[in-house]
C-alpha cells in the first residue's frame, strides 16, 4: 500500500510530507527531488523506481504530488487516489498552488490522516468529509451524539456521498450533457477516426433521500422496448425535445459510484440516489453515426520554393436554426515563414508568428453555411533538407446540441418519505457539444 | 540575471534609505542588506516595495522579531515574490498558515519551547503548527518532544490531531517519552465521540514503540467490537499496523480471528478494510490459511462489493483475484457478479475487475456462449480507460500490453484507439506504439503504416526511432506488407534525418534476414548513407549488410576498408561485425581482398585486448588457413530465419503478470520479487487453468499455451549483440525448424578450433574436452549461445589454478541467478551454497556482461538469522574482462552478527566492484547449517521429543518421491540429517532423525515412508518452530534431487 505522500513546489521543496509506513525513510523525499523534479530530462514515466522504492507522481500547475511505496501496490488505485486528493483539496481551498497549500497545511495533514489510513484509501467524498473536517477547526465538542453517529454512518455507510436531512424549498435539478467531438480526417475528406466522449453532469438540489431514474435514447433499451411492443409512456415525456435519430449506440459508459451497477448490468436501467450539489453522473463514448458539426476542406499549394498558397473552406453541418459559437480554425505555417497575407469572408484572421499558425476566429455561425479563408505565405529560402511535416489543421467550436445524438428521455425522482412528487421537481436540460481534438490533415 | 540577497531585519525600529542607485542600505549600524550592483533600477524599485511589505508583515506579527529571507531567484520570480508580499500586506493582519514556513532562526527551538508552555491556547496551537511546519521541511524538532506531548491533553481536536502527527513522527526516537502519551490514548479510546475513539486507535497504531503496543491491545480489542462502524473500520486497519510491528503479539492476542469475523460485518466499509488488512497479513505468511477463501466468504465479499466505497471495491476485487474457483460453474457465477464493475468511473476498480475476469476466464470452456460474451464485454472498458488522465492511461496501456499478449482477440478490432495523439505525453505515445505493433495484422496494416509514417516525422527522438523500428516490425510480422514497409523506410531514409536513417538501416537488416534475396535492390540507397552513420548499432547493421551481399556490391572492399581505418576506436559490436564481414567478403571474392583480410585478422588478433575479438579472429584465421572449403561452409552457412513476433514476454512470466493486473508489477512488467523487498506480496501467482497439474488442464489451455510459446523466439535486444561467431544474430534457439542444422555447424566449428586453441594457449590443460563438454549441452540450455562456451573454457583454466571443485557426494542445489546483469550494470552473479567437510561454501559464478573490465571485487553480508559471514575476503582474479565468467568459492563462518530475517534463511549481500556497489538477497538452504555432530543419543532424542510441546510440531508432505527408506536415509545423511532409529508399523517405515544447526538449535524429525506411496510425511519438532519451514524445504530439496 501507499507508504508515504509528499507534496513539492516547483523547486522541489517539500510542502507536505506524510509517511504511513515504516519502510519509507526521510531520504525518499530527497530521492524524488533529485531524480525526478531536478532531472534534466523531460518526464519519461509517471512511475519511477529508485532504489527499490516506487514513486508515483502527478503534477498540478507547479505542484508535484508524489506517492511512495516499497510494495507491489495497485498502481491504478494510487493514481486514482492522487487525483481524488487533488479534487478534495480543490473543493476545500480552491486552486492547488504553493500559496494555498502553505496556507492550509494543517488542514491538508488532517485530510491526509482521514482519507488515507496506513496507506489504504478511505472514504474521500468531499460531501462527507466536509461534515466533520472544517477549516474553522473541528466542531467536535459542539456536536450532539446524534450528529456524531450520523457523521460516522455517512462516512462508512452505503450512501457515503449523501447525508440525511437535506431540505430545499424548491426541488430543482439541472442536467448538462457535455460532449467533446474528436475527429481525425484525411485531406481527401475521409474520416480516419472519430469519437465522442460525453459526460452527463448533474446539479441536484433535492430534499431528503430521493431515488432517481435516468433514461436516454440508448439503442439497447429502445430496441428492447420496441420488441416488447409496449412503448413506455416515459418515452413520450421527452425532456430534451427535438427530433433527429431515434436511438444511439453507446460503446461504453462508466458511472459515478452512486449508480447501482448491477442493476445497469442486468436491466440497463440507471438508478441512483444522487449526491447533493454538482457531480458527474456518467461518462460515455460513442463512435457510430456521429454528427460532425464542421467539415474542413484544406487546399495547400506550393508555388515554387518560397511561397505557399492555402485555402481552407469550413462548412457547418447542422440545423440552420442552431448557432455554433467560439469557432477557431488554426492553420499551421512552416517554421521559415516570413510573411502572410490573409483574406477571409467572415470573422477575423491573424498570423501569429510565435505559434507558427494562422488563427481564424468566427464568433457565431449558423448551420448549413460555409465560409472560406485564403492565405499567401511567403517563405524564407532555407537549405534545411528536412521537409515541413505539415501538421494538421485544428478546430475549436461550441454547438448547442449533442453531436452523438444522445437525448435525455426522462429523469424521474421518487421520494417516498417527503411530500413531493416527480412533477414538483423543476428539471433543466442543456446540451453542449465542444470540439475535442478536431483535426484535418492537409 | 541572478542575484543573491540576504535580508536581515532587527526589531521594529528600522529605516530604509537608498544611498545610491547601486546600493540599498539599511540605516542603523551596518549594511544589513546589500544588493548586487547590477540590479536594474526597476528591480530596486521593487526591492523597496518589498522591504516595505516585509515591514508591515513583521509589524503585524508581534512575536516575530526577526526574519531572514534567502532569495536566490530569477528576476521574474523576484518580481513575483514582491507581488505576493504586497498581496499579503493587503490582507493586513489576517495572517495565514504559510508564515510558519518562512520563520527560522537560531534561537527558534528555545522560543518555541516557551510558546508551547504558554498558558494561552491560541499561542500553544500556533507554536505546534510551527513545529509541524519545521518537521515537514525536514528540520529536527525532536528536542521539543516533552513540551509537545504536554499539549496533548486538550479539548481542542485540531490541536490534538497536530500533536498526534508530531508523535507519529518522533515517538520512535524517544520511546521512553512516548509512554507519557499512553494514558491520553487509553482515555481517548473510551471517549463518547466515535471520531475521537477512532482517532486515538488510529494514531496509536502508527506509533511504533514496543511498550506502547502492549497498551494498545486492550483498547484495540474493544474498538474492534465497537458499536460504531467508523471505529470498527479504523480498528480493522489498526490490526494490520500492529501486525507490522509485532506479528507474534497479534497472533497471541487472537486479533486475527476477530478480524476474520469482521468479514461478516453488516457495514460494507468495515468488511472492505478487514479484507485489506487480512490480505496484507496473509501476504507475509505465505503458507498460512488466513485468507480462507471458501464459497461462503466469497459470497459475502461479492455482496459487500455492491455496497462499499470505490476503494473498498478495489480491496475486495484484489482479494477475489486470489481465489481459485472449484469448477467452471462457480467461476462463471463469480464472473457474472464482477462484470458490472466494468462500468465504474474509477479506473482502478475497472482494472481490478479485469484482473479477476482474465484470471477466472481461464477456467471457462471456450465453447461456452458466456465465454464469448465475456470477451466482448472486456473490450469497451479497456478502451474507455484511454480517455482517463495521462498517468492512468499509462498504467492502462502497460496492462493492455499484457492482455493483448494473452488474449489478442479482445482488442483486435480496436486499433484506432491506440493511434497517437499530438498532445499525448511521451510515455503514453511510446506505449501506444507498442500496442499498435502487437495489434497489426493483414487487415489493418495499411492504416497502421500510414500512421507510423506520420509519427516518424515527429519531434521526440525516442518516439521517432521507435516508430521507424515499428515499421520494420510490421514488415516482419505481416508478410504482405513487407514491400510497402520497405518503400516507406526508403522514403524515410530520403529525409536524411540522421537518427531516422540509422534506425531504418537497423530494421532493414532484420527485414533482409526475414526475406532473403527479395529487397536487395535497396542496398545502393543504403550505401549512400554510409558516412552519416555514427551509432554502433547502425554501423554494425550496415557492415553486416555489406558483408552479406558483398558479391552484389561492386565496391564492397572499399567500403569495408574505409571502416577499417578507425578499427580500434569502434565499439566491440562494430569490430566483430567488421571482422566477420571482411572474412565473408574474402570468401566471396578471394582474389582482390587477401590483403584486407590479413589486415583485419592481424588487427583483431594482435592489436586488440578484447578476448572475444581475438578469439574470433583466431578461429577465422585457422579456418582459413587449414581448410578454406570448410571455412566457406561455416561462415557462409545458411542462416535460420528470424521469427515474427517481437519482444514477447515469456509465457510463464506473462501468466504471473496477468495475476497482477493493475499493480506495479504489471506496470514494470516484472514479477513483484524483482522490486519488492522481503516477502511482502512476493508469492508467485499463476493462472488457475494452466498453473494446475497436467490432468486438470483443459485441452484449450494446453493449445493456448502452446500457441503462445511457439513464437517466443525474439529478435535479440541490443544488449546481447555480442556473441555469435557465425553472425547468426543470436537467435535464442526456440524456433525448432532450422536449429539442429545451425547447432551442427557450431559443433563443427568448435572441433576445428579445439586443437588450435590448445596450441595457442600452449596448453596441455585439456581445453578441448572442456569445450566439448560445453558444447555437448543442448544449445537451448545456453541462451547466450557462443560466448558462454568460449569463456567457459577460460574459466576451466582458472578453475585448475584455484582447485575448486564440486565436493562429491554432498548435496548441492543448482545455481540460481542472484543478481541479473540488467540490474547491476552488466555484472551477473549466480550461485548456490554447499557444505563440505564442515565448511560452508558460497559458490558463485561471476559474469561480466558489461563492455569494460571489472576489478576490485569485494563482498559483505548484512546481519542475518544465523550470523553467516565471509571467512575471508573474496578471491576474484581481476580484472574480469567483458563476457568472461569466473567461478568463485567463498568459505563462510557463522560468527557474524545475528538478526532475524524474514524468511529465516534470507541473506542480504552487498557486492562491490570498480563500477558500483550492488545489493541482492538470496536464500540459502538451511541444510548448510546442519552440523556434522548432529546425531543425538537415542535416549536424549526420546526425552527431547516428549519435552517439546506439541504446538511446536509441524507436519509437511513431500509429494512424488520414489525412494525407499534406506535410500532416503542415506541421502539425508549427506546433508547431516542423521537417522537415529527406525521402525516399521503397518507397512510404514518410520525414521526418527535429528539434526543440529550451527547455533546449537536441535531439530527432531519423524519421517513416514510407506512402500508404494510416493508421498512422505515429515513431522518436525523443534524448540524454535520458526526453523521448521526451512528444514522441511531442505528435506524436500534433497529427497527430490
């Protein structure tokens, strides 16, 4: 198991050092500094073995977090724990920076004592931790016996992510379907690889211990219902609205720990008691029938040895009523570029020498439109034999729909003990599609 | 610009004055503050602001009289620092904890002491915080121990936690003082607040002081049965802590049983922690039946799995993976209950679930529908892991690499997800590339090649090299693609990027080996780049190509001659290659190249001090001078083809690693024993189906095993390129087809040189029989094909000098590799222990696999259970040349310092040479410690047997031993286990035996031998029952030998 945990600043000075196991000595702190932080080379592996001691590290801005062990630990667990540690710290005091860590070092020690016992990760849900570890010192003495046992049962209980007795005047929930489309396209317009990785983020402000059921247009579920002949009326109370594809094939999905996985496995229904506030309900990945919001058509022509002509056309490929935002096209230029003239029909384009690229920005663009940019690039003659590698043209954008075609069909809330029903809950759904790595080779 | 500034402030009365543009000085008496004159005026401006900022800080923290700032900053950071300070000033008196990190000075400890003893609670807390901050930075604040402990009795939980933190760090250095804390702990364990009870028991377990652990037992017992689950789950982990400090105590106090009961606890988190604790304890007792996994417990665990936290699920899944299901039906039902975990958001849960499934799948019949379903279910979660953070992607990719080798069918359609992204960190890129090669097949090769070509134009040198190499691997793996690969490689060579060209030439050489006489048209292009090659591997590859195809290259002699000029500056690899290539050339075009060949032979034999080169030179020389026809047959022999698969992990290791999916072992691709000290988790794990005995193995498993074993011949890695005389490229002879042929050739070669070497060494030393013996062994047993016998003969020469021989008659376990060359910069040590005529000898074979000579050998032992120590310094005739090995026998005595080791017969050794000091540990058979006077009187035996309590008796089974009792008795006598009496009851021979260890411990044994039953039973009684296990191992080793 984890033998110790150290936090360093960018210079390699220790800010936090907590040792859990006897086999980790003080010299381990220095070993990591010397061999990894101060190493001349770029990091070649997130796991380093120095003198039979293994160091796992992650870096957040300028801060290094390192877990140390001498045993054959579960490596995936150690990294998951380090990420979790970062989440917990962020939830407590915001950005992970040297200053924040120094300002909160007592708190961090307290957290480390609680979420890692003898190197074994314990309950690390911020919701639960915040009930008894607070920045204002511990409430310890002020609590009644009931409160204490409520805390302990939450920390150890089956529903460690939610406490009892939450009350809201208005029961409300927000669902965000956030997707990022990834594309790699050949110059001829052939899709080399494309996938959508999506997340369903939920903000819940619900009283009591509500039982929720979430439904989407998952192909497997829809097909099953179709076969049964009885199309569930849940399908009609369509939250998302809109038409488009009936159902989508989800390659794989993972869920927050509140979701009952065995039920999903057997019935493919997503049921859970949600944590309070914001959290990520699920992640999913699709590769089939993706709506690619934009098509990039590049044309690069070399005119002699000192000139390049570039023409790029982008076409938006979605309903004309929708608007895409924050569109940015990045056209790489050779290292020996001496000057660039750009003409674009829409938006603004600029040659940025420091980034070796022409950056073309368009604020808004409706569906089924097309726009074009052309540029003349002057090159300095070089005797460098190595050819210019022609990096791909990349794109950024944001669209108000889910490129995977995912639709939320329903989210039902049941709370038997309290006096509110599914209809009383105000529900909001929003779809945002963003570009992930959206590249077209030229 | 760097500047080094030291600011020292005194008191509250200060004044800043700027004397000149060059210097800023303090008023008062001396220039307390001076700045490098080259500071720009802008930075001085800031400096002033900075000083003002300091002032305000110091003003507002009243107890801080003095501040020293050491700044060694780049100018920008300088600005930034000022900025921060200004920010701080804006907060005014609202001070944050960060101040504790900056305040230091000489009288600090004294001041802290005063503050710790202050009456004011706030001040006390502040002081403790300062102490903790100093502790973090690595300062020794142990002197404050009593003062800090005094703060422990408080109602303030925050203060209490801080004190506990301090205690955990320093209790070990001040054990007597730590006792002071015991009372508070015991009291806290009774506190009505469960959080405090848990805190006390948690902290107490972290204080590794014997005296405290005694006091811990009672509170711990109570806490294990506490009504509050939070306390119970903390107590469960505490048992593991206590076990780590004092295993005996935990057993004596019966905590293990309580812990086992907790597996049935109603609270899932208690169950998870109990499982974690038990698994850890069980690992240090490999033979105990602690983690008694039976169907009932399995059921409980599987139920808890659905309910506990993500971490708990990991503990439980890792524990489940150790279970061996009784039959395929049970196996399937477990798999069914584990599969839902594949959708968990936590990657570690997913990987642990994959481990359980991969392992239990072995038991499922392949024609089962469920088997196919399961295979399909495994792919999506593995792919999803690749969208995690980069560090986890790395862990996932290392594991996928194993999974793909074991079950290629799972991911065969998922090639695209392994395409490298522009922004991936380099470690992810390299791993993806590895998997792409493994998944390459005829179906997807076109895409893969296109991708690889893209990668070859990237920036990172290592990555580009690997991509180029990957193209070559594809050519070798997918025959249909070879032509396209070669043309891609040629394109890359045209780029003239130095390292790309070199890498391409190395792989093209391999392609020539795989498809002889097919792509020779490219040789001309290769030759154009001859001058740009500066790496030994590429030069050697190019020379090989020139030599191999000498008849097609018109100016081959000129090309080779050009290399010859700097012969002595080349690396050994290139020298050997050059020697062979010129001999080949000579055999092909004898008329024009006679001069050249003589030149190279004389360079190799007369001017070189590398024995390999010299030997090879002599062999060629003699071959050419005695029988050129034979020489032609030898040197120009047809070469065996190289195999398809590359860099495969050896099947047994792969099986073990599959059992360790998700753990460090799977990341390093090494068994845990390679990087874990002691025996924590070093037990060898195997897959259930194939690890079992032959009859239980399903036919599928056999075929699967055979399938993975067959292509195990691997293209040699750079390390062992030395060696093969015939330039056969050192294929470890696992490809069975062409092997006998080449083996025959090697033998022929040796016969030719046998006599020659004799005369060369001027010896009637009997070199040829020794070499004959070296060669008689089947080549498979000697992977480093040629170098071994050659140096073996050298060793024989030394051997005669030393007069070391194997003692006849006494038992000697085979040598094992203690220190692999990979870990010790080329030094390899294998060895064993024997006892001969009352003297314990450590027999070692020391091999130099490095490129340079080794000298200055020395050896030392760590303290060990029986006080083994070298009786004298180690005698190694140095220097030890590269690729030479040597036998050394080191007499040992048992008068060294004693410390109990785990396991008992573990010996930690430090071995030194001129390069470095290396550490390894080995285990000696305890039989070397059995004294010659170990025969007990009958009466004494009887009395002693009765006298030793029955708890100390342990029974062992020795299976499959086909000796009769007399033979067994004789064999055992050879390791000083003496038979005292013998009787026969119901056709069973009972042998009563005794042995005595060098430290005076007697062990008594009863050996039951039944005619016709190959299983023996040994009952051992000893006053020190720890040794029984080791003694039994000796029994087994000697009887089975």
